[in-house]
C-alpha cells in the first residue's frame, strides 16, 4: 500500500473508530438512563465485578444521591397498591436497610420506582464500622457477604438530611392518605373508615414517599437499650416507621438482644419513649429478626412482642444469615459476615411462614431475603408478608430490577382472581383481579 493510500486508510479507520466508539457510548448512556434491563443485567453489572465491591457501592450511592438512576416512567398499576399501618404504599417493593445507611439518596431511589425506602442502620454517634475489606460479592451464587458493622454518620447527620427533605413544602405531598381501597390486603391492618385518618401527620411531614429509619447501637456503647431509645426520640417525628434492629451479625452482642429477657426490656423502654412523642398517631415500631433462630427463639420473640398489644406493630423478616447453605461455590464463602441474596431466599421465606403462624397474622411482616423476581416477591407474600424488600438483587441486576419485579408481580396478580385460604390457611391477603371489578 502506497504512502498516500495508507495515510487515507488510517484516517478513515480512525474516523470509523471514533464514530463506532461514540455510538457505543451513546447507546450505553441511553441504556443506563432509560434503565434497559438486559443492558444492566448482561453487560454493565457483570463488568463491575472486577472493581472493589465497596467502591461500586459508593458509586451507586453517589448516583442515587444525584438522581442519576433510571426514573420510573409511569405510575404503578392499582393492583400493586396496598395500605399497611394506615400508610398507602404505591407498590410493595422497598429497598432494605444497608443500602443507603445515611439517607443521602432517598429521593433518587423513590424516583427509581421503589414503594418505600428504609435508611440505616443509624447509630447515635458516628462510627466507621469494621475494617476493610468488609463487602464480598459471590457471583457464582448471586449472593453477598458483608461485615460492615453499623458504619454510620450518626443520628445528627441523618436527622439533618431527613429534615431537609421535609423542609421543601413545595412538594405538597404526604404519604398518609385516607384510601379505602387496598389491593393487597383489604382493610386488614387498619380501619380506613375512621375519621381520625392521619390528618395530624400531614402537618409534620410534607416530603413525598414512605421512608423508614432502621435504628442500631454503637459498638462501644455502655447502654445498648439507651441507644435505641435515643433513636426513637431523634427520628420519631420524621420517620414513617421505625425499626429496632437486633439481628445484624456484625456487631458484637447485638443478636443476644433477641433473647426473651433482653428483648422485653428493650421493647418496654422504646415503647415508652414512643408514647412521649408529640403526635396523635405514632410511627409504627417494627422488630427486625435473624433467620438463624431456633423454634423456641421464634416463640420467645413472638411472646414478648404480643405480650402488650400496641407496643410493636410488625416484623421485618429476615436479616442476613451467618450460616452457609450447601452448594455455595464462591471462593468468598468462608468470609465472616452476614450472607444475603439467593442462598437466603428459602430460609427467609420459611421464617416468614413461621412468624406469621405464631402471630396468627396479627402483625404485618416485611419480607426480605433473596428477592430478585416477581415470583420471589409473590412467594414471600404468599408466605405471609405484607411488603417486601430487596438489596442484593441490585448488585446483579442494577436499578431496573425493581421495575422487573413490579411488572412480574403485577402480572401474577392480574392472572389471579383470588388467593384463598385453601392455598395457604395462614394467608392474610385477598387478591382481587382488577379486570373483574
């Protein structure tokens, strides 16, 4: 090839590379912005496996903080709307505590389509958590192991961020809406005909979306129960619900607070603190439990929770597990910490069934553990959950996973005229086919 011809060829080749590269960049950017499920699941998320997991997590937090995640394009179908604790949830799919520990990306996640957000765990004083590395992705198993250890910016910083959300009165929206129709559990947990429906709350909270606060204790505290009492006092006027987290495996001594005597003392004191809140309608109080409980442990917890009606309003079932179920392939399987994701799915679903049976359906349950599809969510709901949460699924499918779960769940509901006690005698729900009305 002569000199001029070669020069022309190289110029054309360079232009072609630039054009192709620009096209690929535009396609990638468009796919990220629009939330292309296949692009995230098969291209983007697998590429991130070569980066440090906690760095990727921090980048994800940066993106939701700046609302650089796919936004929900249209409202959720009515079949996904439910009402629990006198709060209207546009859909039952929430994000579990641990993703946004410090409430920096709440609005970004709500715009992505989550029905509710749970921030935390939040400790009274700031603390760095456990040494790094402390987050491990088990790609072969679609699982995650973490040993963060309640790393937190502390009560004051998180409270300030939540207050900033509520200071913008231009939003003019309150999540406390008197809604007589509940597609997932009709009038089950609340009296929607009551004239006292939440008007007091609209004065307190103006920010859009349901946001719960998960409370934890400091690692070096001399008064663990006092840490939770402080959390109720600090966030009681801001949270749509509060969670007493006594089930993380990564804080020494925490799980012992699930013991009957310790739990009774804890619930008694946080309940008294909640009574002091200057609100007509107090925020619901939930207890988050571990999956690694014996039958007697579960019975003891339920006995304490039901001992005095009204002290506890529900459960979150479950936290991560310290067990390593058979079949886990990843080289990280022996890492210390709590395991979440696919291997936790059956364990958590069984625990939901157990707690629902023990409580005879008297308290709502948020089911969490291994949910990555609409069928997974449906199975949790059939087991007794009123709402569900996800976390590890984001690692493998990215933000579009919430859209997929909702779409698949809605389709399952549309195909189901009703789900009766003949399928599950402890089932708390009556499913209504919207088309039949």
